[in-house]
C-alpha cells in the first residue's frame, strides 16, 4: 500500500505580517508560514491507513524552499517515509488549477503509483476547496470527498468510505470505489484503531518517526519544473486563469486592549455586566 498526502503552507495570520506584491500576489517567502490546519484531517486519515494496512507514505507540498519545515511538521503527524517539495520560481503565484497540474505531475513522477492520495478539504488562505478535486481530475482518478471514515480491501483493490452528504453531519452515505483513488478528508474524520496490534504499531511508528524527523532534510526530494518536464507557460502565474482583482490587508489585532476587571462576588459591580450580556443570552 502506497499513499501520498498533500499539504500546504499557509500564512500565519496570528503574526499579522502577511506580505503581498504590487500585483496582489502573496509573497510566501516573506510571510510567516504554518501548515494548513485542514491538512491535519488528511494526515489522520493517511496515518490510519498506514497503521491498519501497512505500506509506504509520501508527503508532498508545492511552495518556496521554506516549506521544507511544513513537510517536517507533517512528517511527525503522519509518520511519512519520504518528503517531496515541488519548488522553483516558475511555479510561483499559481492558482488552484496550475497548482493541481503541477502536483498531479509530481504524483505521477513518484517511483511507484500511489494507491490513495489524501488531501484536506480546503486551505485557510484561499478556502476554495478546488485543488484536491482538480488534482484528482488531472490524474483521472475517482474521488471521494467529505470522508469521515474509511476501510480498505487490499485484495479486492477497493476503498469503502462513509462521507457526509453535501457536508451535512446529519446525513451520511457509504460509497465504494476502486484504487487508485483520491480522498478528501472532512474535519469530522476520526481515525479508529480497534485492534491492540494497531495501537502498538501506532506507538512504534511514532517513536521511529520522531527520530527521523530531526534529520528530515535528508529525506526531502526537491523537484523543479525541469525535473517534472513541465512547460512554464502552463504552470505558475503564466498558467493560472484566475485574475486577482484586489487584496484587502488583514489588520493585526491591537497588542493592548482596554479592559475592566470586575469581581464576580461584587453584586453591584456585576449588575451592569449582566444587563449588557442578558439580551445576547436570549438570542437578541
């Protein structure tokens, strides 16, 4: 079983130092970066697959050289065996379509074809939810979205999953699809390890991977557009049909705020606080 997990670095909005160029494109190399939070769900789904079905896990991202640290973070979560970074200036300022074509080509260049590709359902910066489905389209693989649980029948070469219908937690359907396939994990996904052997494997993998993550740079393969035989006219900014009309800066929260300290045991002091909050408690 070979799985690949896609992850992405997103601006660390907590820092308030998001940088854009004059054309409105995010300057990722100048912006503090963290792993996209929604990718954590894909990592959990891939880890369950690794623990319960064994095999090999690859972690892949596209972005500037600093994204190697994002891969290191993901490696610790999914216990990846190897890391791939698709990176050069020709890939910069890509929209979701140009990103999907690049990532799909990266997947096709892996030594062995993955059985499953996992992705989060959207990113914290663009929030389009397009890259995963577009990558699946480029690969020509069946795709299952909003997955909340899954099982794999390796002998039959099929995946069986439960998914939310239109993202509605009150309605769940079960689907079955052949491998290879593309899985978009939902935030409601919860891994299950029913057997003691699975829990022991989880523990062993964690201990092994934490040590390897300290030397993650030895495990990173960096591919540029020439390595992937990609035409610069069809990737990055030149290959992106999306046009950014404008960008509104994200204001940084004030470092100091005025606050009034009220003693909860002081009934007279609490009275105006309750008067102000009571309408909200009633739904007004």
